[in-house]
């Protein structure tokens, strides 16, 4: 397909999609959670469409927009996931040239449509809350259909030039795309010509679509907030905010990953696909700590934390969302603790465990985020040796404690649902405190040997840790000795803690499921399941990033460091941020207390 006398051709016959470079050996297993998520997405959205179609009471603007969103999500997920699963399971890496362009078209068109539908839903919430009596006359079915058609046409008209311009350009002989699907920037990197016009147009589309939609959404919610705060009662405010909660969650789920993907594609040109040797960045350590005649020392005076290598130029800006998430985590968990402390009706096992979880989240997030923000904003990369070991201790101890508390909460749900009459006699306050103490002592006893063993080992002259905080495996890589015992003990702790906790949680939920399915009425089953929903969400928020971080550290040696570090940071920040939000939204007693506090009433 390549011109024999040059380095370009009209276009290749096909491209090669690598999948996830660096994780080739475990792609087969990675495909299972992706397949499960795809099945949930397809079944969930089809169910949603079916319910909206057959129930005429749902033929209202909000649900019509929701149907558009479901169709968009079906198209988006189906345009990438089947091919990705074929790559992972069948090694079908090749994709025909025109099929690749079609994939580019569908991905970008329906990403634009999804953003537009969310904007339309924000307008719907604005009209419903600010003009409730005129809602049905303003947003008639024909107006909703016209809005949907405008959003779809915008996507088609703005994205079509991507494919047209790319199809007219010459390609280099290389036809490898180092990911699992075709998208505009990935294809553009294979072009052997000046792509500034394409990149400029891509920026224009991104800012005109994302920017315009976000401005409209922001203005809508400012107007909604003003209208809601004028309502006389706290209950009315809560009800009004409640109608927007789902929409806000969906907006965040779309725009946060999209923003990250956009920034890394556009400005992270030197972010490695496989690995980067960070120790050859021009920093040659000549420090009194290093032995002048050898390659190791007892231990360094300090370490250098790089932050997020590969994204140095935008670390200043990346710090803002991390700072916002940290503030939400701190305020949310402190609020949770305050409400549980002052409300004696909440002095029950479930809420006592929730208080333990809040304290754990505060310690976990505060053990890493302040230093990370200092690195990003103040360039304070140095961390003292003992401070680094203390950070290792706190991170791993309280990660173990968090897992243990979630296990204890699963036991609480099991006793509450399977033995409701004996719940208060089985899980007394003293039993709850004993369980919490056991979980804490387990973490301390299991993690202390990490620090003791590392502190007794010789270190190499290099003192650079290519991430934003100290953790066991990162420090261990700087040791100039055989670390097999340390690594083996680390695996033992990981499997004994997470493995045991997950087994107990799984058994608890199997027993809960059996008990719930025996209930006579659907309403009783729904109520029983509802008491577990928050706990399940928190479990997923903790274990999914933890599992990914563990697998990539242990087996994904060629995974880009940037991916390691971003997931490692999010793993210690997202659960502490989400836990109080999930329990605050899902738990009526806590939600009512927060609303009363916001409305200025006496608690």
C-alpha cells in the first residue's frame, strides 16, 4: 500500500489497532469487566427505551431527552466495544480503512450529540423549575424533537469535515494505532503532511461544542440555583435539587473523562505510550547521602517526587480539579461526622461504621493531596526520608482499614436484613467499636513490616520517585538489594486483606440476596435492596481503581507511568470524595440534616 519511492501513499488498506499497549499479556482478562460493562450499558439503555415507549405517562420532555440520551449511549458504546473485545479475545487487530473512518465519524458525532442532549436536559430542568406552569407549553413534544434534530445535525455537520479532510491526505507507511479504536487525533498522527488545519479545526469543534454546551448548562444551573434558593421551605428546595441530581452526575461522568482525554491528546505529545526513563531527565544526583565509592547507601536524606511525569506543562492546571475534589472530600466527610455526632438517632451500627469510613477517608486523602498540590503549584518536589516512610505507612494502613470497614458494613447489612429483630442485640455499640479496633489493628500490624523492612535495606544513589506520593512499591524500586521477600510480603498482605474482605462481603450479599428474594412483596424487596445500594456503590468506587492500580503495578511493567500515577492519585481521592456524597444523597436522615443546615434552621 505504500509508495515504493516515497514515505507516503494515498491511504492504507487497513490499520492495526494495538488495544492497550503494555498490557498485552492480560488483555484477555481485562476484556471481561469491559464486556460486563458493555452488556450492562446495552441492556440498561434498551430497558430504559422500552419503559419510556410503553408508559405514556413518561412521554414528557425529561423522559424524551432521556430516550435520546439512551440511543446516543447505545450508538457510542456499540461503535467501539465489539471491536475492542474482538482485539482482546480474538486478536483481530486489523480494521479496514473506511471502517476506521466510519468509527471516527460515529464516535465524534455522537459524543457531540450526547453533549447537546445534556445541554437540552439542562434547559428542560431550567424551564421546569423556573417556569413550572409554562413547562408543558414551552417544551412541547414538537419542540423537544426539534431540539434533538438540531443537536444531531450539529454533530453531523461539524464532524463530517474530520473524515473528509483526513481521507484527502497522504499517509506514512506506518499504519499502527496504539489504542483499541479509531479517533480523529490517533488517525491524524499517521498522516505524512502538515496537519495544522486539521488540528485547528478539531480545536474549533471541541471548543464550539463543549464550550457552548457547558456555558448553556452553567447558566441554566445558575438560574435554577437562584430560583431554588427563593423557595420558602427546605422540603421544596430538596425536591427541586433532587430533580437535577441525576443530570449533574451524568454531566460529570461525561465531561471529566472527555476533558482529560482532550488535554492529553492535544498537549501531552510527549506522554509515553510504553514507558519513560525518568532517571535520565538530566538530574544526576550528587548528594552527601550517596556513598562516593559505591552504588548504594544506608538511606537517602530525602526523595524527589516528580508529580505526573509527561504532564509537567499542565500540572499547574491539573491541580485545580484535584484541589476541588479534595475540598469536597474534606468538607463532605467532616459534615458527615458532625451530623452523626449531634444526631442521637444516628448512633446506630450503620452510621457508626459510616463515621469510621469518614475518618478513614479524611486520613487517606490528607496523607497525599496536600503534598501533591504543593508539587503541582509550588514545585516542592522534595520529601524527607522519614516523612516518605510515614506516608507509606498511612496510605497502606488506612487503605486496609477502609476495606475492613466496608466488610464490617456488609456484615451490618446482613444482620439488619436477615435478622432484623436481633440486629440491635447482635451489633451493640461495644461490638461495633471492637470490630473497628480489630480492623485498625489489622492494618497497623500488617503494614508496619513494610516500613521496618524497607528502612533496613540499602538504597541506590537515585532518589527519584516518578509519582506524586510515596507508596511501598515505588520506594522499593529504589532499593539496591534483593526485594523478593518484600514483594512477596506485599502480595500476601494484598491478598489476605482484600481477598478476605471480598470473600466476607460476597458471602454477606449472597445471604442478603437469598433473604430478600423470599420477601412476599416487591415493595419490601425494593426497600431492602435500597438499604444496600449506597454500600455497593462505595465498594465499587474503592475496589475497581484499587484492582487496576494493583494489577498495573505488579504485572503491567510497560504501562505508561502517567496511567499508573493518575489512577494511583484518583484511587486515594475519588472514594473519599464520593462516599459522603453517595451516603448523603441516599440516606434520608443525613440528607434532611444537610438540607436543614443549608436552610439555616436549627438542627
